[in-house]
């Protein structure tokens, strides 16, 4: 299967060749023809599967083929994403794929100045990539007009729901023409995602890259039991010994990540941090520094790191275990890519025993738990330790619009009990060989008619 076989235009094929894309990934092979055929598509895929091109290529082809309506160009495609970084990443990809087309791609997200975004909207936009909160600001002030939208994409839909964006998404969708093509990409198709999809979509075709929780076999999982109060010291000790490796460290809170980065810097281990409280410029700078290899250590919260295409790393460290076991898979999926070896190291306090059990249950494997001499915990880590209702202070943090902007409307998802470890498929992040199949057609009368209903969690 080649990209030519999928029916893409010469301009797109040229850009793909220039970018060394030779073979479509499974999600691309399945989704592109369906989207080119005008169908609504429910795509089961996460970052690393090539999903951006799966929806981006046919979307660009459609827009390039049609003559835009007369007058100032209003967005004809709207892509909603949960985080600012993802907005930038999707925009970069689309600009690359569409480099031989004359289409304007622009982003809108919080934490950045309003005026440049207004200027871009005024100049005319073909593809608008937006986080919901800031988009609503621009809609309310009359700068963003969505009445010309033909294609609507919801990227990382499960994450958007997790972060309580549903009320905002519904408001936005009420302003997008009903006559449109809707594409929804999500790592899972839990009932609430399906329900939302059916509400907003018309007779969607489902495509899924079957992934499972078997994480790359080339990843070695290890855990060190340690008291909470000594985790940072242990981290410094570990990182000092591995002074050449690039490493991604996951912390639980924004504040905790800051303190961690500070302490690492004080210990002669310069680290950059990304989380929801940083300005967009700071976050992008930190991420660029890490992606390019200029920064060796990146400290991040789950929300800030989710969905990002971070290159292969030799080591991922969980300073704190994630509240939701599936996030462990997302985190460590940054290592052991494409057959290379990787290491996932977790620092586990006695209070986190239950979280470790949850992860092991999901992996269907035991993680070796060995104390580092000098850092033995004051009490053993017991797997039957109950998981605190609030995750021991762990909360998911919204990272969409600017901090505080509209986020007040929602409760961070972390206040809920953890989801059951389940069938949320997260295989190798770049598992291009993953088996893929087209799922059954979903249809419900009345689908595609949005209703204003508040998310019960909001
Ligand atoms: P995504 O899942 O869209 O974030 O893509 C993950 C990574 O795979 C990105 O770095 C893309 O540039 C890359 N990629 C996507 N499709 C292909 C392809 N067909 N061939 C090679 N690389 C690809």
C-alpha cells in the first residue's frame, strides 16, 4: 500500500515524499479513503500512530479542491485539541503536509496574546486548530466565525472529555454548521466517547488500530521503594549516575514539577519543566529544547506531556506513580520505540502501593521493586495499600486554555475515582505494524444534532 493508492493529490504526495513518508500507517491506510469519500469517521488511535496525517491529509485535499467562498476566508476546517502543545504540533504537521497548497493554517489557544490571533483570523484562515476555551473567547467577541466550517475534527477526544471540555465543545458545535464532515479521534471508545460521537456525528465509520497493553518488550520496568520525602534526593542520585542519558521525569502536580526542576538545577542537573501553569512561550521553549536534545531532563505533568510526539528516549522516570494506570503506558511509551531498548523507572512510596498494584494488573506483569541502598523506605511498599480517593493529592490538571480561563467551569478529572484498568489500547506508541481493522458502522437516528446539556462532571 502506498500513498498514491489512497487517492491523494500530487501536491500532497510531493510533500509526503519530501518528508520521507513512504508507507501509510494502518490508521492512515484505513481512514484516508473513508475521509476522502466524505464519511464521518471515528478513529481509534493515539499519538504515534500517524493519526494527524490520517485526518490532516484528506482534510487538506478537500479544502484545496474546493474554491473558497468569496470574501474574507473563514475557517473551513476546525480542529479542536485539548492542549496548546498539541495545537502547535498539529499545525506544524499540517503546514508540512500542505506546503504545496495555498491554505492558511493557524492556531488559537490560551496563554498567548489575543491580538496576534485576532490578526490571523482577520487575514483569513482555512484550517483553524484551537483549544476550546480560547476559541470561545474569540467566538464571543465575534472574531472567530464558524459558519463556513465544513470539516470538524475532535482530536484526543477522550482526553478532552477527561479534562471537562464537553460543555465548551457543545457550545462550539452548536455554532458549526450541521451540514459538515466530523472526524473524531480518540485512544478509547468508552461509552461516553461513543455517546458523544453519536450525538455529533452522522453515520460514522469506525476505524481502529488495534493496540493492546503489551508495552514494547524492549522496555525494562523497574521500581524503587522510597519514602515520599526522599524521592527528590533519590532522583538526584539516579540522574547524577546516568549523566549522559536524556530523560523524561513525570511528576504529579504543577507545583511539584517546579520544585523538582528547581532542586535538580540546584544539584547541578539543569532541567526544564512543562505543565499547565507555564506560559505558552515557556512551555514551547522547554519542549523544543528537549526535543532537539539541548535539554537533557524534562519534568512534566501527564497533561502537559500527553499527545506530544517526543522522540525516543532511553529513560522515563516516574517520580510519582500516575493515578490512572493507563497513564503509565502513555508515559513510558516515550521509550523503547521502534525496537530500541528503553527503561521505565518508578519511585514508589509506601502510600503508592495500591497504584503500583493497579499498574501491574494492567500490564499483567510484576515490576521489580528493589530499594536503592541508602534510600530504603521507613516501611515496606505493600500492594494491598488502599488507593486514596483523591489519589494521594494527585489530580489531573486541565491544560487547555490559559490557566484559570474557563477552566473554572470544570472539575479536574483527577477528583474522580480512577478508571478501571481496562481495554484502553496502548501498544507501542509508533506501532505501525499493529493489526488494524475497520469496525462496524455506527448509526443512530438523529445523530449529528447537538443538544446543549451540561456535563455532569462540570
Ligand atoms: P502522530 O501520531 O500523528 O503524532 O504521528 C507520529 C509521528 O509519526 C510523527 O512524527 C509523524 O511525523 C510520523 N509519521 C506519521 N505518519 C507517517 C508515515 N506514514 N511515515 C513516516 N512517519 C510518519
